């Protein structure tokens, strides 16, 4: 008899394989071409968009990803899930957040890619750490993406649920553009962040759902 979970396992493995190959390819390209014409052309094109509200919007979108607000927001979300009785979800959110932070620090230190400089693009704020991958994008896609999945999974449809999901999706979608627009990252940093963030998201969902299958779908005591 065919295992009903076999198709899902296949999709999981194929998704991880495609994302991993993509991330390795982007990483290899970044190492070989630290400041390529591709990245520069995209940065100049994005920054050439002249809309009066755009600088404020892009700054606002990026704001939650900076320390210390990134830590405060993440901890508040984890605590909120725990207090609401979603103990399993809070544990997985904590593990997800720690893993994403560790990956960000490790890969940035390994690749050593400099950020865009003011003589190449417009830089709103000079940052001292390395550029690849974008920590903002990795956090938003991997952590906030997992929050989005959990809210969709454990909460019944409501206006508040819809607003929360819509807000999270917009933040995840716009953060990559904001990092390029503000001159904080190259486009390849953003692409790498989305690829690695998607890997973290899929792995988190996989192990979260596996834990429910193994230990039951009820809330942890």
C-alpha cells in the first residue's frame, strides 16, 4: 500500500535540493565576483525609482530587522505563543530563531563580502558587518515566514488573522527590495537570504509537522 506521506516527503526533498543548489550557486558566484556588474545594475535601477514616500517606506520595512528590535520582537512573539498555550510552537520558534542567527553569523564570517560602498551606490546608513547573505531577508523569510505558517495553522480564520498574515507577507516580500534600495546589500545578498531563509522555513515546517505526527497534535503541557 502506498504511503500517503510519500508525495509530501518527495516534495520536501526536491524543494530542499533545488534551494540548496541555488544557494550554493549564488554563494559561489558571490565569492568569484564580489562586486559584479549584475549587482551594481540592479542597485542603480532600484535606487533610481523616484517616489516621495519610498525612502520612509523602505526604512520602515527594514526597521524590525535591526538589533535590538529584532531580538525584542522575536522574543515577544515566542513568549506570546507560549502564554497563549502554544508551547510546541514557541519551542520551534525559539529553535528556528537561534538557528537563523547562528547561520547568519557563521556564513557572513566565512564569506567576508564587503557591503556596498558610498562611491558605488547611495548608502543610507554605513554598516560594519559583512554583506552576504542579507541577515534581514534571512530573518524575515525564515523566522517571520515560520510565524506566518504557525498563525495560519493554529488560528481560526478571522479579520485579525488575515491582517496579521497580510502584514507578514508584505514585510517578507518588501524587505529584499528595501535592503537594496537603502544601499545596505547587493541583490545577490538578498537572493542568497531568500534561498537560505526558504530552506530554514521548509525545514522548520517539516520538523514541526513531524513532531505533531509523532507526539500528537495537541498542545504541549
